[in-house]
């Protein structure tokens, strides 16, 4: 079986070889110099990109593994982070349009009905179709919904591990119900005990912080993305190397995007309510300095959760300050 990638000429790619590469530099420049009317919707994509300006989209070198799967560079979603895919720059859709066949299983030969991976004769219309597919199908609501289910399952498992229950004593079944467990009468009674702030902070870190650490033993977000690819019939893999020269990423850009889309808004809502209910919240992403320095705003203190959390959970953290966390006092509205 062979894959044919047509740009200005035809390249024959055989899966009998381990890796093959194709440059998209000249394709990008060819389309970018053409009439804007050839790429409907491109202006809308550019208008959606706000400050700060995104990184320049690299000239991707597409690699095909021995099983015929496209290896996606770690920086495939160039500088996207937690934004919606509509914020991807117009040039990104131009430079990645040729990969559509690896994502879209509905592209088949009209006679043989075999899967067609060849999307190499790329025109402005093809770019527009690719953009629509990315925004509305591949990484649209279906992707968000799938990853939300993955996140819910993990949050429920962690909440059970931390022995958290709802007001009626039942176990939570969704991320929303996990959040509700923090505000039961039992939790409020815990807050009133000696070292209540540290005990609550330990539960907060255990449930909301530890599952999303880069060193977590179970990278459930990455596993969810891989499962999504498989169930959608996408012939793609998450690569380790970046397309941009000398750039290094410890987390694949698609995994980082999935993490933000599936959990960031719910985590922020929980943080805000936690602060209102208890008058403080632990700042999970901040280190405590060795000299004990605190911000000069008079709203911060230090809490040690070490005695109240499983050492294995805390051990997954890259924090130099270990179980010491900054806590910010919340002033009511």
C-alpha cells in the first residue's frame, strides 16, 4: 500500500519505511500570495487572533510511521493553549490542510470506497473545508464533550480516593458533584478544626491539583486524546518532537489544549466558590520561597499540607517547596 502526497509534484510514501518527511514551506507561500478570495473565511480567523500575537506557524515536516499513521509534532497547535481552535492563525490551516485525510475517515475513493489519505492537491477551497472540519468536528464540541467525560471520570475516581462525599453521603458522579463535596456541612466542620485550613488545602490539592500534574503517574488527559483519535478513526499519533527548530515541549499541544478545554472553567468556578465559602484558597501554581518571603499585599500566608495527604500523591509534584503552599485570603465582594 502506498500513500501519494501531491503538492507541486507527487511523492510516493511507503509504510515499509519507518519515517518519511514532506515540507510544506512552498505550499504555504504559494497559497499566501494568492488572492484572499481563494481561502474563504481566512480573514475571520485572522481577526479572531488577539494579543499577544501567536508564534509563527512552523513549516511542518510530516512524518508517517511504519503503520501509516501521521505523527503530529508536539507544537501542532501552534501557541493555542486554552483558546478555542478558531483562534488558530489563518496560516496554520494553510500549512496543515494536507493532513485532513488522516483525520477525516469519511474521505474515501468514489469507486473502491477505500480510505483516501491523499489530500495533497490543496487549493483555497480545501483549506476552507479543513478549517470547517477542525472547528466543527475534529476539535469542536464533540472533542470537548469527549474530554469532559474523561475528566469527569478521573475527578470522580480521585474524589473517591480522597473519601469525599456529597451532602447526602452519596459518592459524586461528575466533576460538578465533586466540586459540591467541598461545601458540605462535613467540609465546613473540617474547616473549623485545628489546622482546618491545611486539611482543606490538602483535599483541594489532592482532587483539583494532583491529577493535572505533568508528573502524575496516570496521564489521563493524554490517554483520553489517544482514545478519541482511535474511536474517531483518525490515523494520527502524538509526536515528541517540535516542528519549530530548537523548541521543546514537555506536553503535546493537543494534550495541553484538551486539559484546558475539559477542566479549566470548572476548576476556576470551584476556586472562586472555595474562596468565598472559606475565605482563602491555596495557590497551587506558586512556589514558597526558602526564606519564607510573602507578597507584600498582606493577603498571603503559608500552609503545610504534608501531614494530611498521601506522600505518594505529593511525591508526583515537581514543586521545590513540597507540601508548602501559598494561601491567599479572600476578601468578600
